[in-house]
C-alpha cells in the first residue's frame, strides 16, 4: 500500500456530496493539530484503500476513518472518532458510544440515504484550493 504520511489519519469521503464536502471543510478548519488527510472515495486511491481494508463497496456511501496500520471506522463510529480528535468539548462526543451502534448507524444511514436530495450533489469531486491542497492525498 502507498506510503502514507506518518502520524496522519485518513478520511475517505464522498467527493461529490455537498454535505460531505461541507463536513471536510469543517474538519479542515478545526484540525488545529494537523491530524487528518483526505481522499475521495471515488478516486483511484480511495478505491484502492477500500480494497486494501476489505471494505465492501456497499459501505462506500459512508465516511471512513483510516488510521494506517492500526484501525479503521465507518459510519457513525468514524464521525465520533473524528470529532474526538478536535479536543475541547468535542471529546464529550464519546458519550454517544452508549447508544448501540445499530441505532446510531441507522440514523447515519437515514441521513446518508437522503443527503443528495437534501444537500445536493456535484458533477465531480471537489478540487482543493492551493492553501489546503496538502491535506488531500
């Protein structure tokens, strides 16, 4: 597999989803510790990472957090793990772990299923600006 930047966690996201792109922009803005790198699920690298992890293509409508050589998370678990890295009050999001995963993933799936209708969709993946380009693999 590709030599990923050391000590970085990789967020795989739907590159054509407006909600997902907004979430990526939010994460970039609040990633003060420079923890995350980003890859569109539809990209060659995104598909390659999913194959490497053994992630089913049926799960590719989800956000995936990949900590190379350690672990990966998807759906609501990925969202919680990402938010925990922001520090401050965001660490309290771990309290949502008391909700059974099937319930939190049900809510996640409902939003994921409707995201294009509610937030729209781009024709192609976002092209990062020069100042954030280094955050994308």
